[in-house]
């Protein structure tokens, strides 16, 4: 039975809302009545449409029949979504017209939270797949590698001065006032991406740059004055941001990299315990550990001793257990 509703009363509140709507539409040359009629026919919003659930759930397409490959691909996608959120926070800070310390520190805390989630959940990789299955399905993924995560590289670019993501061997040679294009080749990851056997640049890295190099150069130019460190300077080095910056530096450049390295240690050795070649072809045992990479976004905020011991404790433990 249809509910009988009271006739509509034109209350001041209702009239006010109608006026606001009319003003909104008239700004773009539309009229109120047509738009109200449109509302009559419009469907209700549904959860699955709003979050594009069908599309989202159609994207986990393993290349093999090994059940655990689904975990591998899905967890990479989860990580990329978190990366997307991190980049979104960085963009909001970079494009803010009159950023203040409160906005800045709150966004950094959000980034901290996303990273904590990623680090905490990395066990999904390290513990959550069968070694035997992984060792087989990985062969179908050659020569792709998480190394080719463009969002990861973009996060690096937006979080610090370009100088701090260059290989240490090139710090003195590189002139940071030069166009990014001229010093791009000194990036730590480009330097690290040499084939374990031939010493040549890996095909994984070549493919990656064919697709993204221009984007990276453009982004780095754009963030030269607007990266997280530069905003810190612009805000006059607020004290309350110092620990927060150090935290996210360590979360990305020690904790995440170590959680990730742990999964390589687990899966990229044969049953005899010998290291095997990674899909991206790097000498991963030397390349991945933070202790060797020593990427530090905010070196000015750390003591010499802290920098000297970057990532040391954890890696010593892991590498020793791996080598013994
Ligand atoms: C069992 C799981 C994993 C293993 C064994 C693994 C292994 C590796 C290896 C060996 C490298 C070095 C490049 C190469 O030679 O391929 C690498 C790089 C990388 N992987 Fe993974 N990976 C795993 C999961 C992930 C996940 C879930 C992500 C998330 C997106 C990821 C993102 C990256 C990134 C960003 C790099 C570049 C790191 C750098 O340049 O310092 N990996 N991975």
C-alpha cells in the first residue's frame, strides 16, 4: 500500500535550497526545473557502482594456474593503491596555495599510516605463499619486476631533492642545478639495474625507462621546489615536522625495503640455499638491502652515526642467517 504523504510545504529551508540550486545551475546556463526532472529519473547510487567493484575485481588475472599467483598479483595491486594515496597526499601539499604547518604535518601522518599498513602487511608475501608455487609461477613473469613500479619512483621524486636519490658514487660528480635530464642517469636504481651476468643495463630497466623516463624527468622538475623537503624549508623548518619526516624516511628507506628484501631472501634461493636470479635481473642481494643502497631522503635530520648505521641491525641479522 502506497504511503500517503502530506502535501509539500514550501518552508524557508526548502525555498533556500531551491534558490541555491537555481544559482548553481544558472552559473552554467542550465535551468532548475530540467535538472529537478533529471533527478526524478536518475537511479539511486549503489555501492558497487560507486567503487567500480566489478572493474576492480576483474583485474586480478594471473598468468599461470598456480593458486598462489592470485595472492602475488593482488597484493601488488593493493600496494599500488596505497602508493596512489601517498602520491595524492604529496600532490595536495605541493599544489596547496598557502600551506601551513598543520596541513603539512597532518598529511605526513597520513603517509606514515599508509606505510605502516604496507610494512605490517608484507607478511602476506613473505609468509603467505607456497615457496614451490612461487618458484614456478615467477618464471612466467620474466622480465617484469616490482622494480618497474612507476609510482614507487614517483614517491621518491616527490619526497626529497633529486640529489638524494642518486647513487652515492655520483653525488660529487652531479651538479644538481643542472636540468634533471642531464643527471637522470645517476639515479641509484638506474645504476643498480645492471645484469648480474653481463654487467649491462637490464632489459627490465630499459623497458621501464622507455615507458616512463619522460614522465619522471618532468615530475622531478615540477617537484624541484615543491617536494616534501622543500616545503619543510618553505615553512621555516617547523620543529613538529622533524620527527615525522624522520619517521617516514625510515619507514620507506629502511622498514619497507627490508620487509620487501625479506621476501626476496625467502623465495629467491634454491633448495640448496643458493641465491637465484631475480626476474628483473639485478644482483638483488647487493642491490636491495638499505644498508647498501643507503637512500636517505632527509640526511640533514639524522646524525652521522645514524646515517652510518642505516638499516644495519636488521640486515646483519637477515644476511647472516641467509649466508650461514
Ligand atoms: C615474493 C615477493 C617479492 C619478491 C621475491 C620480490 C623481488 C624483488 C627483486 C629481486 C627486486 C630487484 C629487482 C629485480 O632484479 O627484479 C625487486 C625490486 C622491487 N620490488 Fe619486489 N619483490 C616482491 C614483492 C614486491 C611487492 C609486493 C612490491 C610492491 C609493489 C614490490 C616492489 C618492488 C619495488 C618498488 C622494487 C624496486 C626497489 C628498489 O629499486 O630499491 N615487490 N623485487
